């Protein structure tokens, strides 16, 4: 019996091809938008979560709560030498790398680039590796900084890109930063962060001397002792720094961020953004539902005599109701299938553009099984719900009145 219902639904849809296709547009557009957005959203969430966790479960970053990160403004809550000593004295801390950032004009040859980020790295091997691991930076060419370097520099990958610069930098180039000449000894691989990819990395002591930063720091990267829980160590460090700064709990003017904190913060913000975007896309589904309802009402009128004949030969109200509900559901399902295929194609095309044109791996189309099943099921249910009123009206028609209808 169910098989016959679906056969009749498909037959009726093919008899009204133009109207059926026009009806599908609303569902098709809505499902396309939903599938593409969810696929790209899931991919972005997966990529960023992987990036955050790649920082290392045993590492965390400490910064001042200030919009002046990387600026020359001397604020009371900036990280200082005394904070570094407090952190180093904690039994849960294995090592601490320091980091500072400033901006400077960069000159080489006849070219000048303004306001490129200059990053200060520790040159002690273990501390330098800690910073590079936390920032997920890897060498592409040349060498990294080493103890004893003063006027050597590593450059981000964007500074070697001929598509971004008329005269790309290369190993061995002499570049001038804030009036001081440095030699480029290394190039980092592209990592997707514009600040890092366009940055220049020099010894921290040299940066502090050039920009007269005193005992101020912009960030500390902390590595936890093996076997200890980073979350517990983070709480201990928060308590130590709060006590040293004379602050009450909840009044902290600094932040201790573990990779899991970054993941949680990102997911909270991302879920809100994705919910709003999907809400906008759902408007198309509402429009599609109205279109299906309109089509089914028209079908009821056109098939009034047919309904009377079916009832005259024994069809019950339930049979008529199920038949029209399946037909409206099939309209939604076909529109959902087309939208699913189009949405996945759009998501994959966006992923390709991101990798080839924008040179980023963050645009990634992830297609979980529940997205495919859920999209088709949702489209079918939306079609069925849109056809409830027309189907109910068809089932309630009296056979005699239906047979008289012209």
C-alpha cells in the first residue's frame, strides 16, 4: 500500500513538471544555504579546534587584559619582570618563554613597508622551541635564531610571496628595522595567521633595546611540568599572580589561557554566529513551505473529481490524507536532495578557493553523516507539514460534491 502511495505521488508530480519545479525552488535554496553553511562551519570549527589543540596540552599563554598588546603604552597591568619571576618559581612550571611585539617600518633596497609586526623571540634553544611550538611555526628555509644572535631575523612566509610584494624578501637580504640593519637567516612556513605570516622575528633582547621596553613583556608562554594537569597549574598561576598584584578574585587584570580555554571560547562565539546565520537561511525554507502549501491547495482543486472517484470506489479519508501528505513530502524531499547536492558542491568549491586563491586551510568543508540524513529528513518533514492543511481539506471532501465538480 505504501509503495502505491509513493508511485501515485511521483506520477502526479511528473504530470505537473513546471509547477513542481517552481515549488522546489524555495526548499532547494534553503537546504543549499543550510548545508553549505553547516558544512563550512563544521569544517572551520574542526580546523581551528585542531589548531588550538596542536599548541600542546601542556602549554598555556599569559597576557595582560589590555587593548594595548604590542603597543608602547606603559600600563600598570602590563606583564613585567616580577611577574616572570613569580611564574618561574611555581613548582608546576617547567619553563617560561617571553614574547614582545612592536611595529616598525621595514626597508630593504629601495622598498619600504610600513607597520609590519616585529616579534621578539627568546634565543635560548628550549625557549625558542617552546614559542615556535605554541605558535605552530615551522622552518621552511634557512635556520632559526640561536644564542648569541643580535641582528639576525626570521621572516614570515608572506614576505617571500611575489604575489604580495613587488620585491619579495629572501635569505641573506639585509633589512632595516627602526634604523637597525638585520640579516634574514630563516623563513617560516605559512601557517594561516596574517600577523605571523607577515611578521619578522628577532632576538628578544635586541627588540627590547631597540624599542626601550624596559622590563615589560606582552606575553609569556608557559610549559607545564610533565604529568601535571595544565588546568590546575593555570589556577595556581592565576592565584599567584593575583596575590602578587594585590587583586581580589574576579578582578584579574591578566589572562591565563590554556588551549582548552581557547577552544571553549571559540566554540561559544562560533555557535552563536552559526545559529544566527542558519536562522537567516531558514527564511528560505519557510518560503519553500508556503510554495508547497500553495501547490498542494491547487492540486486539491484540480483533482476534486479524482478525489470523488477514489472515495466512490472505497478510498477512506485516511487514504486521501496520506496520499496528499506523501506527495507534499516528496516535493520537499526532491527539493532537499537537489539542495543537498548543490550545497555540498558550493562548500567544496569554497574549500578549493580557500586553498588555491586565499592560501588557507581553515576553509574546510566537513560533511558529517547527520548533515546528509538530517537535511533530507528535514526537507521531507517540511514538505509534509506544509501539505497538512491541503491534505486535510482533500480528505474531508464529500464524494457526491466532488463528482459534481467541474
